[in-house]
C-alpha cells in the first residue's frame, strides 16, 4: 500500500497532525481534547491485571535532563491507530512508562520525519527537520517499501538522528482490486461466471457489466477530472503503451505529456468496451489514482471491460454505487461490503520492476520504526517493540470487532489483549534470547551457556562458527550460542543450526566458519565428516572429490582392478590412450559414470581381446587403421575377426582399397590358378634366358634380365618401406599397397579366396613360395632328362638359376621371416 499518504486522509481529513515540538499550553490542551475524542479513556480499572499504577510510571529523560513521555506517532489509517493503542496499553501498564499517542501523519514518510524530530513531519514543503531532540519514538504499521529511496536519503543526511527499522509487524499488507461479495455470488450462482478470477471478465464469453451499475449512473461531480490524476503520468503511460501496444488509449499532448485518453474527461475506457461504454464496468480508486497504471495494463491485456476513474470520496462512492473498486488490507473502509479480491496471475518480480504490471502486485512488508535514541532512553521498550508480532488475522479481527461494536480503538485493543495472553511473549527479558541469539557475558566479553548469574548477561546474535541452541532451565526457555561440532560449520551469524560439511568437504575443528575441501588424492562421500577418506594408491582430478569413483589413476595409467575399492594402477602400453581416472571396466564398456573424457580407449591400428584388454597387438596396416578402428577391445572393421582383425569370414577376402571384406568370386580363384601357372612357367623361361650362349658382349636379353632383377629388388625395397609403421601421404598409400605383392603380401589380391581364411595358413603359404620355386626348378631339372639333349637342363646351370632366384628373393624372404614380429 504505497498510497497510504492519501488513503488515510480520505477517511480522516479532519484529524490534525500537531507535529512533535512542544506546544503552548492552549495548543496542548486542544490536542489532549482531540486525543480524548479519538481514544476515549476506559473507565474503571486498567485494562491488564496487575497494571502498574499511573503514579508509578516513568518518563523518558535525556542527557539534558529533559523528561517527556514516549511519543507514539501514528499514521492516519485504522490499523495504525489500533496497533498503536494496543502497544500503548502494554507500555503503560506493564513496562511502567508514560506514553502519548501523537500524529496522525498523512503517510509513512511523514512518520519517518516525525521520529527524526522534525517539527512539521507532514509538511512536504518544510518539514522543520534538524531539531536536537525528538519527542516521537515509536511508529507502528509503517508501509516502508514504498519509500525506500526516501529512507536511504534520511539515513545518509541525518545519520545521528535517523530512525531505526526494528522489523516486521508480523504480517504483510497488500492492495488490490475488489468487488462486493454479493456481486460475486450473483454472477456465479446465476450464470456460472467467476468474477473473482480475472479470466471471468473476458468479454469473449461473459458480460460483466450485467452485475454492476452503469457508467452513466455515476455523477461526474463525484469523479476527479482525468487531468488532475495520474492519468497524466507520462512514465506510467509509456509503460502502458510499451506493454499493451494500445496507442488509442493514450495521446501525446502539446507540452510533451503522454496522457491517458478519457473520452468524457473523467473515465478512461479499456479497449474491450471503448466502442460501447455501456458495456464498461465502472471502477473507482482514490487519491491521485492509486493503482491506475496497474489496472490499465491488466484491463487491456486480459480483455476486461473496465471504465477507470478517480473518486472524490473514495471511501463512500463504492457504498453508494455498485462498482469495481480499489482497496487494501489491513483496513476497515469496506469491511462491511465483505469485499472479494480479483485473482490475477502471481506476482512476477522481474516483470514488475521492468514496468510490466499485468501480474498481481507484490505484498508490502509492514514494519515497526523507532527513534535512534530509544535504545538508550528505554532499551526495554525498544526490545518490546522488536518482539511485537501480530498476525494479519489478528488485526483484521480487531478491525472487524471495532466496526461491528462501534467501540473505540482502546476498548477493542484491550479486549484483544485480555483474550490473547500470547502477547506476554513480547515482554523483554534480558536473558530470554530469541532463536539466532545467545547469552553473552559483558564482563567476560564472551558467550556463555548458563544464566545462573544474570547480572551482566544480555542477548547477542551468535557469531559465525556458532549456532543458537535452545536452553530450558528453571527460568524458562532461552538460547545459547554453541560451537559448531567437527564435521560442520556456519559462515553466517545468528544461525539456528550448523551446516553439515557437504560432500567433498570436511572439518576436524569445532567452531569453524567453513569446511575444507578434500585435498588431491582424498574424497568424502558422506556429509558431516570430520576428515576426508584417502584414495588407495590413486589420485583425484582436483580438490573436493565427492565419491570413491573420483579416485583413479593419473594420466597414462589405468586401474586394472575389478573395483574402485583398491586401485591397481599400471602404465598403459603403446596403442592404449589412458586419460586420468581410466579404468579397466571403462575400457571394456566404452563408458564411465564420470563422463566420456575419462574413458580409456584403444588407438586405431591396435587390437586387444575382451578377455585380455591390456594385451595389445599392432594390426596389419596399423598406420592406416583400416582393419583395427580402436575404441573398445575386440573392435574390428566390417566383418573382420580373430586376433588383430586378420581374418575375413569364409568365402570373403580383404579389400584394402574399400576397407572391408568382399565376397570371393570364381574369377578371383581362376586368376590365382593362372598366376601360379604363369609363375611356374616363368621360372622355366628364366632358366633358358639365363643359360643362353654367352658372348663377349652383353646381349640385349642379358641386359634386360639384369635390369629386371634390379627393378624387382628396388620394388621389394620400396614395398618393405610400406610395411613400416609410419604415416605416408594419402597419394602413396595405394602404391605401397600394390608393391606389397613383391613381399608376397597377397591379401589385397583376394589371396584368402584360395589360401583359406586363416592368417597363419596364408603366412605359411607365403613362406613356402620360394622353397616351392626351388623345388619346382629341381623337378624341372630331373624332368628335362626326358627331353631332347639340347633341351636338357645342366646341373650347374640349374644351380645358377636357383642361386639367382634366391639372391633376388633375399629381401622378400627376410621380410617374410620378420613378419610375425612386425604385424602384431
């Protein structure tokens, strides 16, 4: 309720604010007469049993020796009057101080200035501040949130006299939009229309104007012209235009003011009923236009047919005419109408602070304010004010009681005190510490755990590292500040409990403000621990590890154990990529609870079995990684299988260019038969070429034969380079692959289609090629005996041919002999 300064005046315009300065005798008498009217004294006995006699009550006395009663400055609204008188009874009859109700002030802001000592707190032109003494000390029912900037200004400009906010009244206040309960019931039970919910106002499916008086029935003499209200507020109208886009609802005046458009100069019509004002529901508010911009945005956004105006007499018009109206609680103005609040979407802080007011307005904290010197003049009274807590129902019930009975504020307050003894909990006790506080010995300058001798005890907020623990002794219940136990900490003051150390933290000392993160190589998977658990033989990635799974081996090592209970870190062999915290289980599964970045994997070109995942083999064609893609153990490309991905399934052969196993064809098998026949025939031709008649000069045939032999040797050497585990340019890979034939590497030529799918069998066939060739030459030598003499082979020449063949095959045979140690 930020419009309090005007709302109170609309109902109590006749009440005067005398300020806080000392008046002349006649003025004081007039003021006392006025107070007697506002707060008629109760006749007979005091309100409370065992009340302190008036003759025994004390005045405040300042450092100058001046004495005066406690001034209780009121805001000009019912709840402030009522709660002030309630507290006044306690201060007088139980605390034993003289108290005086002063004011009322037209707004919470005026109450700030009254407690500051200003002579005319309600005069916004000249409040008369800068006085050395204030005669107003308490203000209840302060709607402070609406004056946050003014409060900061007072605190900075008048630091030595600025009032003090001592907390909530115990309830929040709220302002909103209301209808009579009878209207709500009529609409719901007759037509099923829920007018207490904003969607029930949408003209697309209801006609809300049927349940209210017409706009024409309201005399314009009762309405303030739009030009004298917040309809002229440029900033609010700019927000309206930005949020709703309703440019027909506002207009730019020649002086630059963006004003709301009022067709009849008194009411602004929402877009839904702008074309037909007879369908508009009249809405009235007070002051200069409380909540105008809120309802304008809501009406335009939710298709509510509303005509908004500002009543000259806001407190009476909703009684005379059946309208939609503005109200707040706690308040008595419209209690007799039994108002029903219209429900809008819940409050959206971010939207509201940006000017978007389509949601419900926030409730306002209602607080208690005391003068800065009250803690010195009457500390027990300040404690009482701090302790005072009322519920919203308490206040509303008292207001309803006052309205129903017509009794004075004093009578109603007294009746509530008599029937609700819980107020006695507000009475101060120096050793009765509230939660968050504890007993403090001012002589020892330390917290203590007993109040056996309360002489020098007081309550202070528990400091960091302590918590407020309940103590029940012979004097009742209080609180003491205990140290936080090991395994817990508390960084904040006035704490009710210590916070257990979170996972990954520990604390072995008592009274600590924070827990320590576990060191590298330690973890803690239980809250509230006094020490961290060590990782057995391993490490962690950083501080504050929270689970045993955070423990693991460093980069380059892998945990070979079957569980994380006992780490077994071994160094990863070539071909195995081991990040930090790598495990054998992660290697096998290819996953880790910690994330993919902690999974060990086999590098492309290497292979291991699932049974022995750490025994790595370098695969054939390791440099290209075509056979062994890496990853998890036992991973092979395509249909390859067996150790190191050497074998294709039966009936298939490895196609290096395609990187997969291809179907064997009859042509490939026939090709190999022809190749063997050509090879054998070629050996016979070599014999005859090498044993031709010799001449003094080298013949072309001899030269060609030598060149061929050297070429084959050169190609064998290049082919040997292709077997090395080095990266070669992509353009040369095909050439090296072809030259493998000179090393008897026939796999790329569908060799498995004739030699079988077993890699050892194919290797044995490759090894036997040259011994077989020698045997063939020997067989040919013996078979030549059956030929004519000129075609018969001579033993020396046969040996020479075999020698030349073995010389040519030396490189190939050497490479083949090393193949078992090079392939895997």
